């Protein structure tokens, strides 16, 4: 019997047994170990589930006037939050396993051909005639910031179904980390997160938008990491608290530390729900990393995994330049429920386009976590990847330079401002 037949039989067993946690089901645990044994020659692949989208970017060359055309440039750009994250990871040497849906249309063909050319598996990408590939039309301002957009992404919710996702239990159950984006329907989110949680695979939730970020409510108990901007954070905190107590903030009135103090109550709502880590993206103000665990020693996932090529070199270079011992003197304050936060500054950049920055920040961080770097080192790499993204015409740069990424990560890591707070004493 060939390995693909074995895998099919294992998947059927998984679907039958996944009603119970691995710890409570020794038969399931044995099956998982058997499946992982089949992959012993491969590095564990992080799994990304979500949208693959063709973006249409319209950038005016002068400030646009309403109700008329404006001269500028219109470009087709490969996009989708999950797709951007996965491509960024692949450019950093990781091999993410993508689960998504595309149509047999022009947009789908463009996206699929690029994916195949990158040497990435297309096994998890559902394709059929009645799928209309997701397309988003973005109107940018003269500075490259998003001014407005229209999204036609219904196919992601309709065709990226729980049944499709369950076909890839073997991949999810052996991944170092699973990332889901909020383009998924609530049932698909639940199916994805449950598979991972049953086998102690950490889940990263990417909110995508203010509206879709609220989908976290049904799966929050499975989530390890979230990566909202401040507006998504407010929406998530309101949805999880069941109250409308938090309001969008005026960024112009806050520096990074005062911004943290303002957003701290909303962050605490997420942490009190069991989320281990909040990666709060602040654009040009950098990133706030927040947890109830000591961040200087925090890891997500299994630690160092089997890596090759660029990602192995990145791990070794960043480890040598970003010494964990720099923050080893930080200890947990005694008494009470704890709250820890670290502010990482953004890097100066020659901005071309901002639309891929957040996704590359997540992709760089996830690739680093999958390689075995700790959380703080990984976020520093993520910010370095985001800098490269804003200096590129595409959502994800065509390639990353190892020395530049490592040098930028070292700069960010060295400039991180560690904050320690006691809360709810």
C-alpha cells in the first residue's frame, strides 16, 4: 500500500475519533504518532488557512476628486491575508501548507501559477468551476495608504468548508503552528481551531478587518495568538466582553506608551479569555507585544524544528545577534495577576506601498516561530520583513536579503522597550 493510501485511511480514522482530546483518547494519540512517523523525513510544515485573493490596486498620481477619474496607476497584485502571510513565510525559507479555494478563472489561474512556481503544495487549494476567485479592488491615496476598497470574497466562506478543511487533519495535527484568517466562516474557523486544539497545536488568529475580527467570539478558547491593529482590538474586546465599552482612539493624541495605557483594558479582555499573546500592530509606531506570561522567555509551538536553507541560516544569524540574555534579568513581579508588554519600534523605510506590511509582519513572525526562535526574536524578524514589504511594489517582496533582515531584526530587538505591569491586584 502506498503512502497516499495510508494517509487517506488515517484521515478517515481522524474524522471518526476527533470528538475527544488526544490526551483522553490513546487510540487517536497512537494514530497521530503513526502519521507523524510517515513524515519523519520532512520538516513539520506550518499550516495557513484562509483567503487567496487577486488585489486590484489603483493609486492616483495626484489627490483624487470624487465622481470623476484621476490619473494614476492600476496594478494587479497577488493578495489575500493568508496567502500573503504564507508567501512571506516561503520567501524566508519556511514551507507553509496552504488550505484555500480558487476558481477556474483568470484570477484563480494567476494565483495558482504563482503558487506552483514557488514550489509550494497546491494539494490543499480547492478548485472547481462554480468558484469565483476572491477579488478585492483597493483605492489607495497618493501616499500608498488604503483609502477605500470593495471586496468580493464570498467564495472563501462558501467553499472553504469544514469538510474540505477536515481532509487535511494530518497536516494540521503535525504542524508547529496553525494560522487562520477571519475570512473563514464561523463553522470553518471552529473546525480548523478544534482540530489544532485537540492536538495541542497553537493557533494564530489574524483578524483581517474590524467587521470580521468579531468572529473570534466562537473560537476564542482555542486561540493562542492574535494580531489586531488598534481598531480590530477594540472590536474584538467589545465582542468578547458582550458590551460596547471600548471606543476607537485618536492615534494623533498618543505616543506609543500612552497608547498602550489607553488600550490596556481592551488588551486585558483578550488575555482574560485565555489568549496567550496579543501582537498589537501600530503601523509607523511599531508593535506592542502583550501577555500575562514573561515575554523574555516565551515560545509558541514546539521550539526548534528541523529546518533547511534560508530559514536555518536566519535562525542561526538572528540567534547570534539577538541574544535572549539581553532581557534575562527581567523577572516576574511578585503577587497579583501579571501583565507584561514590550514595545518594538518600527524601522525607517522608503515607503512605496503599505498594503502588505501587516501580513509580512505576521509572516516573518510565524516563519521565525516555526524555526524555533523565541517570541521576541520572532517579532523583531517580523518587523524587519514588514520594512522590506513597504519598500516593494508587491504585497510581498520578490525576495528577502538574509543580512538585511538579520541586521534590521537586531536593530529592532536592541531598541525594544520592556514594560512590566501588575494588573487586577
